[in-house]
C-alpha cells in the first residue's frame, strides 16, 4: 500500500475534513501543484494543479487543535474534469447549482441511487486539494459573490452565499491495455533486479519492500503495481513523479520508472563510496590513536617512558640544575610547577602555564660570558675591522680598564650618533668581539608598540615577552652587548603606548637592575648588559632618554680616511665576495681619489663601497666574457666602469665676487659648503632718505630667517660706524639668496656669513679668497659657538678651503680633530664680528 502523512493547517479545510470523516466519507483527491516553489496551502483555481492526481482514503486522522495530521492511502489515478460552483440558500440552507435547481436535484438523485446499488462509480465529486513535495491539501480562494438582486413582493429570487470549498468533478483513469510480451517481461525483470540492488545498499526500504520482492510471481504478473512501487522508493523530482502518474502506456511508464530507479541506484552507490572512504579514514585515525595509547601504557609499565607531566617537570628541573636562580624567581617556578601538576593536559590553561615555566627556566640565571680584559688584544680587534673612530675606541678601552680594576663585569649605556655609513652599527659587533660578549641587535625604527620592549600580558592569546627577555634567551648570558638601532626614528604616542618612554626604564642604570617584563612579571637584572644605541640626529631623541645615555659623536670621513678605508678594508673584502681572489684586478690610488671626489662626497663610505663593488662586477664580466687576464682601473678609464662624474666641480664659485661669501653647514649626511649671495633687486631710489628692504629666498627655515633679520640690522649699524657717507644698506632694495633652493635650510650658524655678504656688496669689496666661515651672530655683534665643527672642517677640507673662521668657543672642538685634517688650514678664532671684518677684508 502507498501511504503518506499530510498535515493541514487552514481552519476552513480542517473543519471540512472533520465533517467528511464524521459522516463516514473519508476520501480526498490529492494533486501536485504546477509551481513547485509555491508554499501556500490554498489555490485560486484548478489551473494551478496538474490534471492527473490520486484518489486517497483517510486511514487515520489526528486532531491537533489548530491543525490536522492525516494518514492517507492511495487507491487509483483520477483526472480533473472541471470545477463545480456550489452555493447555499441562506434561508433554507438548500444547495443550488449554477446551472439551475432542477439539474442539481437530478444529480443528487442519481448519486443516491448509485450509492444504494454499490455500483462502481463512473464519476465522483471529490474535494480538490493540492500538494507540494509533502503533498499538502490546499483550498482555493473564495469565488466572487453573486451581485445582489432587489426583492419585489411578486417575485423574490433566492440569494446565494458562497461556500469556501472548491468542488471538482473527477473521473477514474484506466491505463491502456497491454499484452504480457517479451519486452514487458524483460522490463519487469530489470526493474525487480534494480529494486533488489537498491535495498541491498540502502536498508531503509528493506522491510517495506522485502515482502513484495519475495513474492516474485505477483510482481511479475502485475507490471502496473511494479511501476508505482519502483517510483515510490526513489527520491526523484516532483515532475518525474507526475510524468509516471500521467503516463497511461504501461511500456513507457515502466521505462520512466526504470530510469528513476537507475538514477537512485547510482546515487546510492556514490553515497556508499563516500561513506566507505570516510569510515576508512576514521578507522585509521582511531586505530593510530589506540596504538599510541597502548604504546604509551606499555612504555610506562616498562619504565621506558614516564607520564607527560612528569617528563615536562623533569625537563624544567634539569634546566635549573646549574643555574643560580634568585629565590623570588625560584618560588614562582615552584608554584607554577605545582599548578601544572593539578591541571589536565588537555585544558587551555595547561599550555599557558607550561609556556610560562618554559620561559622562566630557559633564562640564563647567573650565567655570564667571561669578559676579555686585555687592552692590547681588544685594541687589535677594534683596529682590525674599523679605521679611525678614535673616540669610540678610546671609550671602549676605558670601559675595559675599569672592568679590570673592579674585577667584575659591568653594564653601560652608550649612544653613537652621526651621518649614515660611518660604521656606527658595524663597530658594535667589533666591540662585542673585543669584549668577548654575546651580540644581539634589534631595531626600534618605526616601533609603535610598547609590548615589543615590555612584553605582552599573559592574559592575551599568543602573548610573548619583550625583546630584552628574548635577547637573554638567545644569548644565554646575563651580560651580552645589545645594540638598539635607530633610536631617533621611534614612533611616539600611538594607541599602543609610547616606546620611547618604555626605553627609559630599560636604559636607566638605576632601574634596569630590576627590569619588569609584563609577561614574566618578575624582576630581571639587566645591569650587566652593555647597551649601545645608534642615531643619525639627536634632535628627535627625547631629552629624558638622551640624559640616560652617554653621547659619542661619530663624524664622517675626509679624503685621506676614505682612501685608507678603501685600501685596507673595502677592496679586499669585495674582491673576495666577487670571486676575484686569484685574478689580476687592480684599482689605482688615483682612481680611488677620483671616485671619492667626483662620485662619493658623502660623509660615510657606504656609497663608496657600492661603487667599488660596481667596478669589480664589471671587471668580472670582462674576465668571463672577453677572457681578459688583467683588469686595471685608473683615473683615465674609471668612467667606463661607473659612468659620468656626478660632481664636476668642488664648489660653486672658484673666486667669490663682491656680495658672495662661503659658509659652512651641517647636514645629516655630514658637512657641506653653503654660499650666501646678495644682489640689488632694483636701482637705488632717487631720494636718499627713502628706506630700503631685504628680500630672502632659498627655502630658509624660521631660525635662519631670524638670523637674516639680525644680520641686516647689525650690518646697517656696523656700516654706519665704519663710513657714515655709505647709505647703501639704508636705502637699497637687496635680495639675499641661498643656492640649491629645493633643499630646506635652517639653523643660526650662518649669521656672521650673512653680515659679511651684506657688507661685501655695500662696500663693493670681495672677501679673502678660499675663505669659509661659520658662527652665530648676536644683535650686538658677538660671535656665539655652533655645533658640527668636525663635519664643517671636513667639508672645508673637501672644498680646498685654505682659511676658516670659527667662533672662539669652538677651539676645543677643533683641537680634537686629527692632525692630517688640520694641516694646511689657516683657522681664525673670533669672539666679535670686528675681528672677522678685519680678517676677510684685509688688503
């Protein structure tokens, strides 16, 4: 039997179905909707339903209050003939058909006669309902009401009230006659075999179909029933079921059913294959897990292996065996190990605690590297890798001497600042080698997160200690040399904190003996660490941080130093890295001098290294391609290796005209020469009492603009005292310009240079040849000291300057320079501008 469960929720249908069951007429017609996506229970017309459906009997009815649950059993196929509109008389309650009362009464009499005789009905009236894939009973919308008719005393026509039920005329459908020929028998056997294969793969249908399959004779004798049975056990689409329902030719119906069964069989095979693969994978994983667990138990019983917690604890205690752990740290470790024993190994807190103990036990408590305290060997190591840098080397040797006298290691905080490429970072590694300390470097350029230095709290997922704790773990000593690079480029005041403030604790000799990392949350002694910081400029370093560091100036190099560095260090290293060790490649001193003067004028040697590397690459190319046995680089052929000269002249003016004076400036790349130019903007005014003005160009900063105004005021007074008849500065329109207008310029050190340029154009006298000057000017003519003397003297030396004017207060800085830099320079130290005027305008 074909049985289906249907639920009805519409209250009108619920009431009608209750009445039908109550009066002993439990039959309904079930039809599929044409629109499979329609979810409404009520249809408006029969056009929304398929014409062929099923005549069903309500076997069981469960009344759930707001809905009915029915179990219906299918009997036969029926076809819709048309809709019958039924109306009830409001007064008498009699039913009248739209075609007239006479026809309706005749139809009722015929129906009663047929019921009494129990003859097979040729046509039946069934309550039409529709079903989706779940075959729900539906009801159409109420047909439009009949227009009201006016009542008259002589003729009162009856009024009709529509009943909200769709009544349809149906007829039974008989399939086409067929003969049990060979084709049908073959189809029957194939359908039976396919059904048997399906129930073997899917036991869901086994109980319901097994009894049918066992009685093979009945199935073979009734192909009609076999078609419906085969289609019923498949999970096909609604339109496929409807096609089987509407097909009256038995052969075609069997073909449709067989196609649906084959599709279902392939689907079951695919499901079975996927199930086998998944089951096999699960079995392998489970088997592997069981074997591992058994192996673990066996090893534990034999004493080969211990429990995970015991193994972890023994590993931690083995780390602490030869270490001198402070008592507060030891107490924390014991407490955490006791906590680890009580935790389940699968708990999330277990891994957090284990990682914490791992960090506590891996730190080098009480471990120090033996420091080299031999001054001579340390000096040899420093000279081996770096040329010059006497201030840095002296400071390290002093550090070694103090450690030797104390008999113990110590920490210090140094800061090397200077232009790029002078060896600030590379000498830190040489210092670590000279002191026999472990070396660790990390850069703080662009750092915005305090946790990079102080660590994360353990409450965060993926928390880690800060850089210093990681440093101790990597170096395995408590006295490494730590290089903190680019401290002048740290990010500040982000939402993650201020890293520069976090460095205050790290670089404070009074505080870093008890440095507290957020992750460890215990004090760590960093007082034995030698901190070396590097920076290009000191202006961006906060004053509290600068106060904690010992600042050491690492100046740029002049021609002689660059030449020595190239010959002793750069060329041998680059020849080895270029694979030219056994090749005859020579670079003359003249070529190096030309390279330094015409291509690499910056303070450092990084650009010089790149150009030498370029020369050696082209030499290697010539040796490989042209089979050259010897490559010689000289001043004559250097352009074939590095291209045209970048700097074709040493300075802007070989001979300075009146109104032009050479100054000296400091930049982040080192020192440079800076010319101050003055000129008349327009001819002198006719009236002598008319006031002049000063126009300033050259992208000058605020400080330098103020220096121009101070110099202009002082120059007017100085010229009046010198010559009262000279009113040039008082009534002339003067234009002051500093060349290279695209380069921003600022600072107070050009004050004396600007005054000299204004006096030069006012008197029409040029300054002394090959003379440069620097110094800040006060409003009363005092010459104040300036910075960057080393870089400025090196710039003057590169520009072949013979006379330099410096503030008297900077004499101590000049005396610190090497003798080869000071040789050939005439230096005048002044404290008042009158001394400068007498020197530069002397006959």
